[in-house]
C-alpha cells in the first residue's frame, strides 16, 4: 500500500465528521476505535480510507459524500415545501440545485426567515427534535403593548391544546405606536406556536421572522435570497452531530452488554 493513500487515523475521523481531531485522539486513547477489527490506541496509526474498516464504538465510519446545506430567507406567502402539487409558490421556486433537498425548520406561509434546505436527514433530526435543545430565535411584531405579567406568562409557559408550553426567552426590543417588537427564543416548535400563544395573550402577531436556527444565523441575507453554508458553519453542524453521537454512545454500549 502506498503511503500516498494513507491518512492519520484522527484526521480520518475528523474528516468523517465523528469529532474534532483533538476529540478523535481522545477516542483513540480510550480504546473506542478499531481498525479492521483490532483496537487501536496509537495516535500515529495510519489508515487507507478506501480499504480499511474503521469503527467507533462498533459503528462503521466512512467518509460521507458531501451534503448540500443552504440558508434561505423565506419570503411571506411561500410554502415551506420544495414543491407544491397545487402550483403554489414553494421553496423549490427559489432554490434550484442538482440535489434532492428537504427543508429543515418549517415556517407557516405568513412567516418569513431562516430555513435550511438540505439533503442531510440526520442533521434535520438534530436541529428540529426538542430533545437536542437547539434554540430557534424569532423577531416578532405583535399588536399592542405587553404588560410585565403577560411577558412572564409567555416566558414561563401556558396551556396550549391542554399542554403547557416550554419556557421561552421573550425580550422587548422596542415599541412603536400600538405595536411591540419582541425577540423570542425557544426550543420547542409546535405548529404556529408563537402566533397561537400571542393570540391567546391578546396580542396577535403582525410580523414573524426566524433569525436563527441552532448555530445558523440569517445575518444580512435579503428576503428571497439564499446561499451555501460556509466551511465554518458546516463545521459547527458536524460538531452537533458529534455531540449527539457521543450522547447516544453510552446507551448503545449499555444495550450491547445486556
């Protein structure tokens, strides 16, 4: 085997999105990595990604194909699906790339803001499943001025369909005439939750824009425009996957011992 085809084991693990290089070195030291069935603890070990079988906690590790990650600022009136069978405007009318994408972080048609079209199903689950605790941040304009009591009710949770909403951060950013600008940060995401809570509290939503989803920020992206994620943003998503895998690993190991 030519040395040209070899990669240091920790570099291979990092490239595969398992962990950072430093964290991959810890996995190797802990004896959690095998190469072709043998436990490897030496950091100088090299592997051929095309031939060698590498596993972490028994899970096969391979260099994944490159996924497509896009940040889109969805306009109002556009459906949060890639296509619509009834011919209504959808995300696919705004984003055209040679990949089969689906949207992460849906918004109702009347709302706008950050949506992540991607072909990475694992990431979609990580960002939208409340168990992983990723924040979603919204800029919300509501009718009227909210009392401190109303704000505290929203922050601590209230009954919606017979079930209490999870605590949320609700900050007043400003007021103008008979409206209030809020920043709402939450982890759960029931259907039309912000609109329904605001309506129940007597302050209907006038405008709603999602500005952040997990580590991804809308920034200065204009409404209706999209861009590919930067290398730094993709790295932050890889870190999310690594943390989720690390959290799940002890459970998998306990299950194998039963």
